[in-house]
C-alpha cells in the first residue's frame, strides 16, 4: 500500500473520530428547561431544581439572564471621567492579587494554549493586511502591534481577561479605506493615520462623558450572540475549511500533501477537544484530569507537529508541509520609516478623514464592548472590580485604553486592535474552575496570563531563537487549533442553538429557553439574523465596503422595528432577546 493510500485510510479514521467527538461537544448540556420537559428526569434532579432560580440556565449558555435591579441605572451622561475613575477605583486596589492569583499551573496551561491561539491569527491577519494594503501594513506590523498593545492592555485594562487582537471587520474596514485612498489618489498611510487619530479622539471623548447607558438597551441577543456566531463562523469556515480546501486545489501542492494537511489539522483538533473534555469523565484522579484538560490544546499542538515531523522525516519533500512564516528581522514590511508622515495628506483630506473615522468608531465601539460584555457575563462568576451581576463595570477603563492605543498605533502605521471575541472567550474558559459535578464555580481573575501571552509574542519579534523554533510549526497544526477555538464556544450560543433547533423534532426535543415562542417566530427571528450576516458580508465586499459598520449599527434599530411593527410581538421579543 502506497503512502498516499495509507494517508487516505488514516484521514477517514481521524475524520470519523473527530465527528464523533464533535457531535457530543455541540450538544447542549441538560438544563432546568430540559428537565422540566422530561418528567422522568424530574425525580433525579428535583433537589437540584429547588436550589435553582426560576430562570437560571446552564453555565454553558453564553447569554445569561442577569438581575441588576439593585443597581440604579446611571444617567446618560456622567461627570467627566466619572465612569473611568469608578472602574479604576474598584480594580486598582486588587492589583496585587491580580499578580499573585496568576501564579499557578492552570494559568500556565492557559498561557501556552493562548500563545499559539493569539500568535497564529496575528501572523495570518498580518499576511492579509499585507495583501489588502499592498505591503503598507504587513505581518511585522501586525505581530508587533499584538505584542505591544496586548502587554499594555493586560497591565492597565479594567477587564484583563479580554484578549485584544485584529478582527475580520477591522481588516475589512482597512481594506476598504485603502481602496478609498487609491480612488482619491491619496497616500494611504497618512490617510490611515488621520482616520485613526479622529477615531481615537471620538472614542476618548465618549469614554470621558458617556455612561454606556446606551449599551443597557435590550439588544444582547441581536448583538452579542450575533457577534459570537460571526466570530465562530469565521474561525470554522474561513480559517479551517477554506485553508484545507486550498491544500487540495493549490497547483503547488499535491493530493498527498492535501491528505496530510487534513490529517494533521483534524488530529490537532481531535486531541485538543478530547483532552479538554477529560475533565467531565471518571478516568484517573481529579488532579490528573484537571491538568490534562488544562493542557489539552497545547498537547494537541504538539501531537499535530509530531505527526507532520514524522511524515517529513519518513517521506522527505513529498510530505513537507508549509510552516508558520515570521519575518526574520525587526523592520517594517515595506522598509518604510516607522513614523507616518502626517503632513503628506492634503489639508482637506485631514478633515474629511473624520467621515470614515465615524464608521471606525461604530466598528471599534461595538466590537470592543460586546466582547467585554460577554467576558463579564455573570455565568463566569467574576467578582473583582465589579458590582454583583453588573456586566458594564470596567468597560469605561477598557475603552479608554483602546482609544489611547488606537492613537499611538495610527502614528506608526500599526493595525488597530480591539477585543477579539473567540480568543477572549477561550481565555476565560481556560481559566474557569469547575466543581466535582462539572459546574462552573469561579474564574481565575488575574493579569499574568494576558501579560505573559503577549510578552512571548514579543520575543518572537525581537529574538532569533524563539522565531526559529516557531517557524518549524506546520500551518495545518494552527488550522486545527482554529477549528478548536471556533467550535469550543459554539455550544450555548443562542443563535447557533436556534439554527440547530430548526432541524429538530419539536415533539421530542428538549425544551429551550425560547420554546414558549411559536416555532415560526423563532425561525423568522433567526432567519433575519442570518440575513443581516449576509448583508454585512455583501457590503464588506462591495465598492462601499467602508460603510459596512453601518450594517452592524443598524441591528439595534432593526430590533426595535421588528417589535414596534408587530412582526415579532413584544412578549416574544423579550424572550428571544432576553437580557
């Protein structure tokens, strides 16, 4: 049997096992609603149900219902920097514990896992930025921005468990801005810098006086679940599916390399996903289960790299896979000076750049605050620097840091960074502590992991040793890690669960939180969200791509229109869009 035939057989075996594991990871856990829908389960869980609040949900559900009735709603505008001073006033006294609490093996496992999970997107986005801007902003700028801004954010943010990085919407906006510069015959980097300066100034002023009351409006599902699903969809469809497909269709590749790419990627995912789930099994002791589960993604990366190395050593160049590409020297991609010549942009364009800056403000504001709100969800049992069940505490300080970082990155032509949804949620879950029953008990709140992750990324920029080691890691290993990131946070996302609910037999399916809503209304609501996703993609790829943040901003008015027009009754909207 030839090596290619053996690879094909192995690929089939790995895929079957991966699909078997994924089928269980996608299934939602049993909640109070499931128990109530199945009388036979009630005696078993009766004592548990008595301890639950009437509307409590599983810890796996991403959009938990909160009770903020004890907190008086703040006014629309507060005194200058009142919100910022409140956030830092509650968090800074705990700074010492933010350091001490990060010194444990679980945080070490999270650092190793998220190091790869943050470095790989930085390199990937850097290549995409280079293509979109014709080398004006590339991999070195992206990795440098990730390291520098990540360290500063970890040190000074109000919610240090949030991971910042570049995102697909930001990339699309910059690409559209580059096309605008070409169309108007303007120098791109000065236009980018002035747009960033305007953006940072507007965000800074908003943080100075805005109490974020606008974000208390009931749009959690139309925004948060939508953003999480879009982020997961990109990780699964773009980062994994398209890259695997290219390994088969690329003329420079071969069928053997395509199969090997598939095996390495799926093996990485399968190993990480299986070992991460070991925590909820009965095998080994509690300490062994916990440690193996924590280091599962890192072990998956090592396993995938070893498989690729074995194939390369045994088969030579025919089985050599492409590896992570990191610039060999610390310099800008195009060789330009780091400081942007601001005065090269005509005076009228300096003022006109305020218009695309308004679009950027909408994008950065929503991307940052929606992700931070998801991280602050009460289901993760965080207490440091926040009032009970308050998901807004810390957001003023976080946005202030983002506005300052946006200003300085604009001056030197580095990509703007905001909270990255998938990486942030993965960070929080990697630091979650569970009891013996598998219920989330608390989360390790500290600054060490974020600081260490981005410091390690910085070493890859500055030193040859770490850079040479990382260039040995095959890209299919990172594809598998992307798949793990994309699928690990899908269960519990309400948009994803409602999409699956469309294909379920409602007569036997467990009751969900929205089961009281007529099925056709639930399907219509989900279809509208999918249409919004399609509209965002269409606008992003069109000549007016710079306006695509408007589609995101229109989600809230659309939600109110659906309710006021009677398309979705208020009582149904309150359930589907429950906060």
